[in-house]
C-alpha cells in the first residue's frame, strides 16, 4: 500500500503540492487527474525521490520512502513524462544498465530483454542508439525498461503522450494485464477517457490539493448519470440528472439545439476543475 | 555492486567514444609540448624546460580528464537527458553511484595522463614515473571528479558545465604549477595557489620525476579536498531538494 501523508512541495512561495493525503491499496489502479500545473508530476517525482517533500511523507508497505530506502525503491518502477534515459546508449545498453541498477543477474537481464523487445517489436532496433529512435519507440523502450525489473508498483507519468491511437490501445491492454498481476499502478494522464477506461479510482487534483477521490462511476453518479447539453452560439451548457425521465423531461422543455447523453468522467473534470480555472 | 554498474556505464561510454576521448586528451597537451617545450627553447633551473613541463602536463591531464568525464556527463544526465531520475528511483545505494563516478572519473584522468606519457615517451628525458606518481595521479583524478560531481549538482542548465570549466579548470591549468612554478607568484597569492589541489599534485609528480622526495603535506592536502568534496557530493545526492 502507498500512503501519501500531508505530502507538500513548495517552490518558493508556490505550493505545487499542498498537504496531499491519499492511500493507494496494493493492486489498485489509481488515476491522478488535474489541469496543467496541478501537481501531478511533482507528486510522482516525490514518490520517485527525485524531489524531496517540503513537508509530509510517502509510506510504502509501512516503510517511509526516502533516498536511502533501497528495499522500498526495489519495488518501484517509473515511466516519466520525458524520455529519461541516456541518449547515446543502445537499446540493449539501456536495458542492461537498468538491470544492473536493480542488481539483476546478467543472464536474467538478457532473457527478459529478449522477451520484452519481442513483445514491444523492438528486437530489430536493439543496436540502435536511443537518439535515433522515434518518439513512439522511445516510449516503448521506457515501458520495456520499467517492466524489466518486475516492479510491484508502477508510476506512470503520461505514458501514452505522443502515441498514436493504435499504440495507445496496445498500451492500455498492457497496463490492464499488468494490473491483473496485482501490480499497483499510479497513472497521470491528460486523456481522461484513458483514466476512465483503466482506473479503479480517480483522484482529481486542483492547485496541488486533492479535490475528490473515488471510482470513476461514483464520481460520474455524483454529478448525474445523464447530461443534457444546451448548445448555444459560443458555448455549451450542460445539466446533469440521475433520473433518465427527468433528463428527458428537461430536454423536451428546452428550446434550441440540445443533446442528451451519458455523463462521462470528462464532465466531472470540467465541472469540478475546468470551471474553477475559467472562473 | 552499484560501483561496478557505474564503471560498466563509463566503460561502455569509453568504448563508444574511444577515438573522440583519446583525441581530446591528446590535442591540448600536445600543443603545449610543441609550443612551450619545443617552440620556445628555454631552460628552467638549469635544465630543459620540457623536464619541468611534462610532469605538470601529466597532472593537468588527470585534472582535465577526470573533471570533463564527470561534470559534463552528470550535468547532461541530470538536466538534459533526465537519466539521473532512473538512478534515483533504483535500489542502487546513491553513495555507491557517487563513488562509482569518482573512481570512473579518476580512471579517465589516468588514461589522459598515460597518453601524455606515451606521447612524450620518444623524447629522451631522465624523468621517472613510478607507482607513487600513478597513485598521486589517481588521487588527483578523484579530487577533480568530486569537484565535477559537486558542480554538476549545482548546475542550473547543461551549458553550465563548460562555464564552470572556464572559471575553475582553465585558471588552474595555467596557474597551478603546470607551466610556471608557484614559487614565482606574488606573496599571498602564492600561498593560495600553492594550496590548490593541482599545484600539490604537479609538485609531487614533478618531485618524483626528478628523483626528489615529495613534501609530506601534499597527499594529506589532496585527501582533505577529496573528503570535503565527497561529503558535499553525498550531501547533494541525499539531501538536495530538487535533483
């Protein structure tokens, strides 16, 4: 289990993460959603120990996480937003370096690398240097690298950024399979449908603070299962209803162009976060 | 284990960039030998200036080789490639990572020094380089590796590393017993320059090369620098808020 207790990060006077309290159960798939600059990446960076918290702590399976906690860090693997790897190494060298950093045997590194490269379709590129790969291939390599060490916890900071729709769906399917193996996953993403499709629970973060947390359907139900959009000249105004008949009654009573649909997680995001940003 | 991992990483880098690294280690000292050693035919303390210059260049090469291998590499990894993030999150103890960088950097410095010795080999000189000379070269390389690590953690952008080199390494190259003895510097400044690690390393390597005894305080001074900058490096890697 991962516990974030009063986790805070200040840059000068600015609170990037503001007393965040959150528990992620073992095997859970949690999505961290928020607008740009909400504090998602800062939170992940603190769990990676790249950033040290100004206040608060991260507890993993009862042990406090810090830069000295090698046993706890052994459980973690991260896919960062940026291509955080040596650009002058070959794909094979990237994997070997990772395996060595996690104290794996050379034979195991080799076997697992073969398997992961075959799975990710990277085998024929194994001797290329990272800087010669396309963005999508670098992402795949990051996934292979993260999986090499059999992590118990995966931190994924926008893992599908820059991927095409097909590659993204492949990644979703992979993440589902990993989660079925009881790997705890914390995912940040800007694709809200991705979070809705994959996550057991969603934590919405706004200006570094936890706004709401719960299963996607529960958050949607909290707003209303049905949405009626009134399409005006420059804007769309949505009204939410839990009762279908009420929604239909509202819809029929409206003049102008209207659409009735099921509420999505994106509606929750817009209502709770978007409206605060746009004032 | 972590030390071996870093040394492996440095070795892959060395193999890949062998020609670039070798050429870079050769050019500057070779120019100094050509210009100051052969071009300006002067004598120093009654012997060819080359005898004074070569030990200084050997010490300087260990400094340049070690500092360059660590400072530039670590700055790029930390600020540009973000590859250091992967080390931070891994279970490899960070002290082992730092120690690996120090040893790896120092070995690169030793390589640069060995190139000078090979290049100057055909010149018949009475200079002697023995085990103690190599120990001092290694120690000097370790000192400048730790300085490289410290500065790479202080760098705000990856272009800072060459700047640090201009502020620290280039002045030391010229002032610290490489081309001229620190004895010729004005009082006050002489003591300051004389206490810098390169001055000590140059003086000791030169003394050995001339068959003279080294000063008793040279090695303790280098060790003191090593302890101080290692401590700062460890402090940064464990305590720096934003790596």
